């Protein structure tokens, strides 16, 4: 297969991009669909294959070793489907497993933390709040990535684990979500943050509720948007430019539940959906 050697600084340096094949996107469940949607928006002709590890969600409360094992299994399954690039559409998996994935895979692997950190630094005047899963917060993934870019940035990371089941249940716009958001976000507002990073790909599903609680003065960084731009720039000219692409969806469990929630979120019928074992 012909290879395009174009690389970007956030890619694994030894990788090369195959000239065709879908872009693989994976997450523990439906959260990575926020990244999928943005990639499909900026690269409307590029086929995508999405894998949601619904059998093992959540990743956020599991150890880095377990999340790394799950991530390698997901990546290997997607490789068998001929993907040309892997997008780790999960902050927890990015925090735990990105270096291992980048070392072991010959194709480019993009995580969501670095693009999110870059956007936060570009938007913030100095005090950045990050909400993420327990695993991402424990790893201090955003604090490290932001401080690499801006050593004097103030970063306050806080876990918001209940946002994951609220998103998975389709409860993003309920009064329950609003009350949970108030409990998680008020300490960050009181600490005077000017920017809030949604450091879990499930959280943009609750963006409306989160925005209502933090108000207009806090800028929101959604790593889904910035990651999609990173994918676009890494693919460059090699992005597929053909007819309307066929996107595929793979899940490890709860097929009909995924079909319903993904359909509502993407506002389209989920047709090519398959149950897989990793
Ligand atoms: N969506 C994932 C993330 O970005 C993980 C949610 C979970 O499985 O706990 O961190």
C-alpha cells in the first residue's frame, strides 16, 4: 500500500499514513461520538469506523493497566478492519495508553488530550479548569500537557464521573444533570477559572447544561473540535475525497441501546452497526 509520509508533531514519528482505508475512532461507549461527529463534519468524504466498548464502560474508574489492555484490544480490532489512522476518542484511554499505542502501531495514532491542551492555552488568560474522569485527573494528563505549553498556567483538575452515565442514559438535558453539574462546577467557578476544558469525550453531550451553569464568562474547550482539526491536518491532501462515505459502527455490547443514543446524538439513522468481541 502506498504511504504518505506527512507527519504532524502530535503523531507518532515512526508512523506513516496508508493511502486509503477508514479512520478508526474508539471510546469506552458513546462519548467518542462527539469526536466522530466533528471529524465527519470537517472531513465529510472520509469513511470512519467507530468502536464503542459498551461492554466495559466506564474506563474512568479502572486502572491504567486495564485501560491500556482494553485500548490495545480495540486498536487491534480496528487494525483488522484496515484503518489508516487511529483516533483515541477517549481522554482516559489517551492518558493511560497513548504512548503504548503510538509505540506499537505503525499507523498514526492521535489522542484527545494534546489538542485539548493546545486549545485551552490559546483561549485562556491564565486560570484553566478541567473536568475529566477519575483516571484522567489522577494521571494529571491535562496539567502536564498544558504546563508543557505554558509553564506558568494555573490548572485545576476535577473529576466529574456522574456525567458519564448521564450521557450514556440520554439524560444530558434533565434537571438531574443540572444539579449534578452545579455540584461539580461551583468549586471551579468559585476558584475563578476563565476557561473550562471538557476533558472527557462524554461531556460535550452535556455541553448545554454545563454552559448554563458556568455562564458566559467561562470559555469552553471541547477537545472533540480540536482533535477533528488535528485529524484533518494530519491527513491533509490524503483525506478521501469521494462520494458520500459509508460509516460503520461497532459495539461490544448493548447494540440497540447504542443505536438509539447514537441516532439521537448524530441525528441520523445508525444503519451499519455490528456487535463485535474484542
Ligand atoms: N469518554 C471517556 C473519556 O473521554 C471515558 C468515559 C468513561 O468510560 O469513564 O475519558
